[in-house]
């Protein structure tokens, strides 16, 4: 009797070779891009390969990156949140308000920031899921609303005088190392979001909604509830980013974090999350955040004017989005 | 793959741009945002100073968007490059303090100019001018063209405007001592409103038939007064002067309604900032009462906040209005949205 079972007829659980698909994946392309930029930077500037430089570099993306993690999930479900920067402004303003009106200690200050973010996110979520308004319209509205409230409270004044132990959140390092608290927080959040999106039922449902919300609904996924949670999560992360940014700047102005939402969305899209929803990965977003940090800091070291930097990031984004489409067209033509 | 071509090109460009810096002292002039005529003019002055000082390499940089966050990224990269000094016109007096303190901890000298940083974030702040100098200059602008003396009136902004009131007080103080034959007959307030300023200017002309000059230390008032003088055919009889933006006032210098006006000069400002930064790098101490040379512009003395006033406002007349109207044109487009009446650029960034 020939031993059929030990010879093992392998039944593939997918059509393409997993190794090949891993090599050709979006994430590996991003890793290569990141490495190339890293090496390029090292050659281009003698100041780049220095522990402090590399540490300073991370401040260019940690706050935006934290929001991008949550934004990725929102975009995967086919929604968007444009109000994140304004949430930072409102959360930061309310922290300053709490400090100057009630003299609250640091832990309460952090709580105020995070809860403001959560509240703003819940408000967005309510408008989108209960009133069934399109998220792009809702968050364009709340983008003005939240920042407008900050302007009403602060006007052209600013809040300062944050306590020293509060400043640690934005300026502190772990022990005597060059690793900043912001970076550690980002790393921890990245792991949590990775598990949430790729290894839980919740994450699977997020993808299901993005691919076909109606089908997901009929399969028993509570679409609205999940979307509501995601908006709350994005608000929460924006509140957290507000704590870090306020601590780093040591002051609050209503114009704080102006334009952050576009940088956040750039990270998400560059990270391979489909802007139409249904696809994406946290690893991609993390590497994209790193790439943005490397590019902006690297070009900064060479004193390349900011406008050239914008051109570079813009081109990178377009090329990176166009690439898979061009590749697909080329493949189809060959077939 | 296009991406690779792009990256390769960038890397090559980057390597080419990273030619080793030979100069001994590297001073970074950080502005609120690039692509702004006012700051480009300041950079021109800074470049001049660097050439005059010799072994100074100037790095002219700034963010694209005029935000504190973007400026912090720029300062971070300058810290990493271990520049010797940073001279910054800040987008926010407070938010830049932590990063500039870090720069100082790493041995970098920090000064602010134009728009200041809170004292704990910098060693010196350079103001374009100060109250006494402005008060004196606005009278001088009228007196220079009135050798025989005569009646002058002031058309100010709002009666509550802190800056203007301080300048007018300084002007009144300077008259008896330095301009004895100038007779200040009235001070009226146009509230920085074109219509009200026009009415007030008409009122002055009607009430004081011997009026020889109208001094308007406000950019709105000075234009309104010059327009009234032009409309009433009084060119040559009444000279309009004061603080004016060359870009919007050029036509009245051209038609003769005004002989000269004044405002801060961005070229001298950049020039002086580099001189101050270089002095600190060379070991001069910034302390209240210390005196610093700022090259051809003269010298400055630090006050109790370690801030200094550069010079009297710079005079614009028929000989240079053309050049400066271009510089200030793009400066204004940045600082003010279209449609809002421009006011004076802030004199003190620390307010």
C-alpha cells in the first residue's frame, strides 16, 4: 500500500504563492522605499546618522501617525474623518481652559484632552450613523465647528504655563535613552491597532463593511455600531495627539495643528489603504508614517525649501497610487 | 519603475546638494514662511551681512505654511545640523519656546527678530524700531519739507490704539526740543476705517486753512488723507506723510501728494539679525544694557528683556518707492487675506 497521506497532496488555500505575494506586497514595496530614503539620507547628510537626529525625526510623524492608525480603519469602512485637526484644536483649547480656570493637575489635564477627543468623535459618529449623513459632509462641517469653538474660547490669545510634568508627554524621553515617550506610545498603539484590525472579529467586520456594507448588514454585522465606534476611536486618538502636541509646544493657540488632516490622510493612503474602502493594513500605515518622517526630516537636513518638500510628498503619493494601477493595466495588456 | 527613477534622482540631487560646508560659522535665518517678499528682502540683507562678516555661511530657510508646527520641524533639522546660531521670526511666541530651549541646550545661539519669541526661548530679540524713534520720525518726515515750520495735524487710527497713542505721545515730546517751529494743531481719529479717515481728513483741511502737513501714523489713514489732498487739488500745498506701506502708497509719492513716508526696512532687519547672531557666536554675552554692533546700521543696546530696537523707521521717497513697493506687495498678500484692509505690520511680536 502506497502511503498517500504521508506523501501529502498539498491543497493550496490560496491561488498565488504566499511567499511571492508577500514579496510583491505593498508593504514590502514601502519597506524598500523607506530603506532607500534612509540610505539616501545617510549619504546626503553627515548629520543624519546620529542618535539625536533619528530621535528628533520621529517627532515629525508620531502625533499624526497616532491619528492615522484610527483613520485607516475609518477609511477601510469607506468613510472619512476630516475633522481630526480641529478636534486637536478644541481638545488643546479645553485643556488650557481647564488648567487656567480650575488649575487641574496633570492627570486630569490628560483626561480632559482625551475625553474631548472622544466626545468630538462620538458627535461625528452620531451624525453619520444615526442621522445617516455622509461622513465627508459631516466632518467638513465639524472641521469648522470644532476649530470655531476653539476660536470663540481663545480668540487671538494663547494658553501657556502648562506644568512641567505635563510637558513630559511631548518632550520626555524614556529614562536616559534617546527614545521619546511619543515614539513608544506610537509603537504600542500600532501593535494594538494591528491586533484589532487583523486578528479580531471586529477587524474582519471592518473589512466586510468596506467591501460591501449592505452584504455585511445582511450577514449580521452591526454596520452602524461599528462605524460609530470607529469615529469615537478616531476622536480619541486625536485627543491623545492633542495631549502630545500641546505638551510638545507648551502652549495652545486655536490655530494649532492646522492642516494636519491632510497629512494624516496622506499617511493612510500612502500606507496602501484603499481610499474607496475595503482594503489596507496597519503595517503599511506605520511604514508610510515612517517614510513621511524620513522624507521631511531628510530634506530638512539639506535645507531644501518647504515647497520642494510638498512637491516631493505630493509626487510620492501620486506615484505610489498610480503604480499598482499602471502595473495592473500593463499585466492586462500582456494577458 | 517610476518610483525608483524618482528616488534615484532625488538621492543624486541630495548628494550634490550636500557639498561640504567650508565656512566656520553657520547662521540660520528662519522665517515665518518662504515665498514672502518681506522675508526674501530680509534674507537679502542677511546675505549681505554674511558676506561682510566673511567666514559666515547663511542658511535661509522656513516652512511653506506659516504655522508653529512646521517651523518646529525646521528648527529640529537645524539642531541636527549643529548650526551655530538660529535667527528666527516666529509664527508663535510661545509654541517655539521648548524647541528653541533645546537648541540652546545643545549650544546653539538663538535670537528672534521681527516677530519675537518669549524671553525664555531666545537670547536676544530685535525689534524693527521703538516708540521714541517712531514718534520722532513721523514729525521729522513733515519737518524735513517745512523749512519755515508751520501747522501740522495728526490723523491717527482708533483713539484706543495702543501703538499709535504711544507714537503720538513720543511725537509730542519730540516737537518742542527738536522741531521748535512745528505747530501741532490737532489730533483726530479715523479708526483705521477708510470712510471715517476720509471725513476726518476733510474736516482738518476745512478747520485749519494754514495746514501744511497731515501726519498719519496708520496705513489706512495715510492713504485716505493722500486721496483727499489729491481730490481737492491741494497737492503741493499740503504734504501727507506718516507710516505707509510702499506697495499701496506708491501712487501718492508719484503724484506729489506726499514727499516721503516711512516704515521698517526688512533688508536692514535681516542684516542686523545676522550681525547679532554672529556676535553671540563669537562669545559676546547677551545681558540687559549690553551694546552690540550691527554693522552699517549702527549699534543697539539691550533693554531689561534683552530686546533691542534696530533703528528709526526707514524712509521711502521718490528715489526708492518703486523697489520697496514690490517688496512689500508680496509681504502683504501673505499677512492679510484679500479684502481686509491692511494695518501696520506688528511692531512688537511679544505682545
